[in-house]
C-alpha cells in the first residue's frame, strides 16, 4: 500500500499562507537641500501680519572726492531710498485620515508609516517652496552654441544646445560675477578668500568632477562644517549634488537644461510665523473610527539680495542615459 502523505499540495494546503515581511521599507529619497541656503530671518518685526518687509539701506551714490572750500558750506545730500523686500506668508500643509478598521486589521503598524511619509512630505514641500523662489533669480549665466552669455548679454535658455555643458569657464565666471557684485561668500576652505556654495545636479557634476582643479572634501583644512552630500570645492565654490535641481526640456530640440545654483550670504530670507510641525487632529466622528494626522506651516520666502544668487544653465553629457 502506498504511503499517504500529509503534504502541502493537497491535504493541508488550507493551512498554508504566503508570508509577508513586517518590516516596511521606503522609497529612495534625496535630501532636502535648498532650505539649508536660507540664512536671513526677520530680527525685530513690529507686529504679526500677512507680510513682512525687510529694508536694506543704500549707500550714497557718489563719493566726496572734491576738496572742500574753506569758506563755503557744502550742500547737503540726501541718501538713496532703502530697498525693500516683502515676504508674503501663506499656510501650507497636508493631512490624512487613518481608519480604525485599517489599524485593527493591518499586519503592520500603520501609524509609524504614516508619520514617516507625512514627515517626508513636509520636508520636501518646504524645500521645494524655497527652490521655487531660487528659480526666480535674475542673474543667469550659460552657453549658447559654445559662447558664454549672461542675462544682460542675451543668454537664451531656448538656445542651449546639447554641447553647451557645464564647464571650467562657467564655474569660474559664476563666482567671478558674484565677486564683482560684492556678494559675500558663505565659508572658507582654508584660504584667505571666502567661497560660495553651489547646488549642482549629478548629471552636471559628472562633466567637471574629473578635472584636476576639483578639490575633494577630505583635502579641506577644516572639515567640521561640510554640508550633507558635499562633493568638493572648485573655482571658488563648494559643491553639493542634488537631483532636485530644476531640469526643463527648453533647449534646442527639447534639450534638457539643468540649473546650477550659486549662493552667497543673505540670498534668501525666510519669514516663518508657524514652523512646519505635525498636527494630531480631534476625533469628531460619532464612532471615533477616523484618526486625523497631518502637518501645517505658516511662512514665506523671498530673494533678499539678487547679487548673492547666481544661476548657471547648461546641458549634460549623460542627459540621455
């Protein structure tokens, strides 16, 4: 007589179920970078309001280089009007309703997962809002058909060709133009001259990282304040890579155009009345089955000193890969 097996295929198949890993992983994430560039906040606001205005006093237009006449009283000169930047405050936030049934039946703890993804949404949203402000900068540099141009000399994003990659000259011109505008640097790399800080797309960084002028972070004299994801110093700026840099298909025949950002001091001002934070909402349904959770913020951003923000727009050699 043949053996009768208690097997998984027929007899006790109903006792078997596919297993699931209760450890939940998350999508790969890039780090928020742009809010790190905010270094100006209102100091002494008169009152809470929907806007906050920052004033910058202007210097006298002319220097007093003409000798005074001993017996003549010089005419008084009025100083220029101050420059004012207004930051508009808006509310931002996102919310979720978790149900009691989901929490009771799920094989994982859903609340920590919700908190994680909502927190990521909060950080990414705030970072994007700062980036959107950076994209409105008026100082723009790039190459059109191999010729470097600025916004003042006729640079056109629509004329960026596939060969108009980020180059030594573009990196050098960007920091040089900022120094021409008296934009103060953000840090030093051990030398006497302050350096700027740049956020560059990985696709763009690949075109310059092999150059011998690139200085790796481990070669800094002082490495205590290296930013997250920083890759090195080059042509007067310290660079950090981020795939968050704006990329638009606006070049010749829809060539992808990448934006590289250079920051000096006081480029971006942030007015934050209510810091981004989590909110656990009240349960107002009759059977208390709905659990609200979300995040909320009240604030705004603006460019304070256009002179301290420079954009370089270029193509990339690996854009099509």
